[in-house]
């Protein structure tokens, strides 16, 4: 069976530093007909479950712990009985949303998970958030970047726990080493490629 990427857009809010904004989030599900992983858990468990269907969920992989990426992770964990995986540097942000629940598995740089015959590798890319992680799927020719890299450049900085210089270093040193044709599946908005963003941001 061939692994595939399933996608949905869900709507809700993002709150940090006393501000709340309406946002549309991408949800990504990677796997085959039997098993899958869910990348990020924003806003709506039922919408995520529509993507999952009757497949076994091996893990809930979080790119970071802003509330619009992790809000329904504990509820999803109960529905699918799968571990939540998050970089430990995200604890301060996680605790802004979840005071009664922790995640299950610490995601470190280089962590790998195999699902549906496809290997996903975690790449620690701090900057948008201290424990931000991207997930590279070489056999699918794609990387899931959360809010680290978008079509048009780096994710937002300027809020608590973020740093513009750090995110640009993460992108240049960690993501721009990937093949230029690698498709970038983002946390919000349309896909892009590593090559397109390398040209836009530059390598200096």
C-alpha cells in the first residue's frame, strides 16, 4: 500500500499575549489505508476524524504548542488512543492552553516515526516557538513545517517565545538543506517548495 497525505482546513482562533485572531489551520494526516499519524490538532476533532476515517492513529505529532495547533490534542488523544508528541521546549506555551494534561512523548531533533511504510523525521526549527519542529517525509518528497516556513517566507515572530534571527537561522541551516523540489506543507495557507523559498529568502 502506498502512503499518502490527506488534508483539511479548519477554522477557529489563535490567542497569545492578550490578543485573539480568527485563523484557518491546515490539518495533515499521513499514512496508508490502515494506519496514519495526525500532524497538529487545531479547533475541531470531528474534522480531523473525517480525515482519519477508520484507520489506526499511531501518533499525534505537534509542530508546536500555540493554541491553534494543539487545542484539541487531548480530546483527539482520547478518541484515537494515540500518544501526543511534542518538543519539550514547548512546555511554557503548552501550559497556556492545557493546565491539566501533558503530552506523552518528547520529540527531539532527529526523532523518527514509521507509518504506512513512510518515515517521518523531526527537525528542530526554533524561532516561531522554542520547540518548533518540522516533519520531513523523504519518500513522499515533502516536509510539514507548521508555522516555521510559509509561502512567502518565515513564520511570524514578535510575540512571546519567538525570535526572528533564530527562525531565519533554523530555515537556512535546517530546511534549506532539503532538496529544492521538496513540497512544503504549511500550518496555514498554500503549499510552496524549498527551492521557491530559498530563492525568496536568500542564503546569506
